[in-house]
C-alpha cells in the first residue's frame, strides 16, 4: 500500500514539475536570470521525481542487482531536493537585490551545510547507520536517519532569517512565494519523519516550487507591463526634451534667413527638419531596439540642422568602426544634443567639435560621443529643474531595453565624453 502511495506521489510530482518546466520555457515575460533559476528548479524537481518513481518501481523486485540500482536512484532522489533548497537561497538573495549572490556570506554558509549533507549521503553508501538497502532490495532506516534531515532544516532556517530580515526588499507576491516554499517543504519533511515510508517531501517540494513559479510569474508579468509604461513615459519625456521651443524657433529662424539668401539650401533644410520631426514622432511607437544606422541618421539630421545655425563654429566628426548592431531609439541623439548645447556652445568662443565614434569589442559594442567643451557635472540641473537633456532617461532606457549602460566622463576645461555600452547578447 505504501509503495503504491509513493508511486502516485512520485508520478504527481513528476507531472507537476514537467508542466512547470514547459511553462517556464515558453514564458516570455520572465527576466533572464529569474527564468534560469526556474529552469534549474523544475529540472531538479523532474530529476528527483523521476528517480523517485524509478525507485518505487525497483522496490517491487528482489535481488542484488535491483538493490544496487535502488541505492543509486535513492542517492539522487535524496540529493536533488537538497540542491533545490540551496538554489532557493541563491534565488532569495538575488530577489532581495544581490545580483552577485555567489559572494554572499549567507550563500557560503548554506553551501557548507549542503556539502555536509552530501557527505552524509556518501557516508550512507558505506554504512547502515542512516539507512540501508540489503542484498534483497529491502530498505531500512538506521538509528541516525534524522541526521540526514538536519542540514536541510538548517538551510531552511537560514532562508527564513534572510526572508524575514530582507522582506522589505521583496514585493508582496515574492514574499508569499518564498514563505510558502519555506514552510511547505519543512512541514512535509516533519511529516515524513513522523510517518515512516511516505515520501511527502517530494510532493510538498513540487507543489511549493509550482506555487512559487505562479506567484513570481504574476509578479514578473506586472513588472513587465510597468516597464513598458515606464519606457513609454521616458520616450515621451526624451522627445519633449528635444523638440523644445528654443530649438524649433532657432531652426525655423535659420531656415527663414536661408529663404532670402539661399532658397535651394533652405528647401533642403525644410526637408531635413521635416524628417527630423517625423523621426521623433515615430520613436514614440518604437518598443524594440532599431538598427544603429537608423539612429545615426536621425542624429545626423539634428547635427546638420544645428550647423545651419552655427555654420563653421560647429564641427562634427564621425569615426565609425562598426555599424551593424542595434540600439534603443532616442539614445544617441540626446547625447549629441548635450554635446552641442553644453559642450561646444558652452565655450567662451562658441566654437568646437563633436565626435561620434563606435567600436566593437568581444562582448559588447561601444558608442562614444565627445566634445571639446568646458566640461560639465552630469548631476547639474537646469534652471527648470531637469537634468541635462534627459541623460537619466537615456540611462534608464538603455538599462531597461537592452541591459546597457551610459557612462559620463567630464574633465573641466577639456570636454565631456558620453559612452554607451551595449552587451552583444542584448543587441
């Protein structure tokens, strides 16, 4: 009867874990690291459930061959749930804001405890003190069997302490998910200690992992749509920061002057101005990164319009080592505008050079916009309370859209350099 119950438990756990793994693989709204964690969670659960079902099948047969196979399956059936608990610690630390969780002391402590558990499992292969499987394939618990559960309980206690101390770093759904996964397997473990022979830990763990997946999935989906709204807001703010009245008035004034002195050039200027405005408007509906050449063409239009106003006082240089990559829309042009307004035009002479360069590296692409102006403080604010041409918005758009970054390096009296770094895996 017990063997039949355990076989049903193993089958149910295997089904739940397999469905969870398939769901994770097809999910689109998961952050890459979170998705990787759940792939590991469910893969371990599938493995543990598979070995459990196999173990129950082998328990129906007698003989030394089946006994040796049973020892192997039971070893892995016992090891994988412990690895899952260790993964939970890593995932909890990551969710609490520790991306480099491998260096955390908490993780080191749980890893040591996990190593002790692995040592106990290895010890069981050469001793009958914890559990044993005789030559007739009969399983028996030894007098020190509870020792096998102590390391897992210690890791759970560590997780509870971390969860309680850092609960403010988690969303409500995350807290519920981690509490359920902390409590349910622990209760299952105590039940299994009390009722000999029934594998409640496996079922409890699989249910807890699936519940955690559902809650985190809901949280990730909400985050995904909040991010879309935030990206939309930032696109609007960047757009508005670039078509401010002074730029419109000055450009139209320059075109008006050209209409009197050089009508053919004025006609070309109107066409460029029209394409520039159209490019800004189109950017509002652009969710995904665009080819760099497209963003560069938009930036060229802006710089050519500024050269209408400043003529030879504004020089533009292009040093393009590569162009075959993608970039979030409205990220290069704001940097060029910042270089003109606060770099070149910030000099006493009002004359200077803006340089746009690109380079390819083994793991990333870099776009650098430099000027030879007086330098600036990236945190300096305008009189209207806004930071320089949406630099913060550009940083956020790069981070949210392609996991890129923007670095500002400014030296007083020598100029400013703005560097966009785009990881290749995200471009």
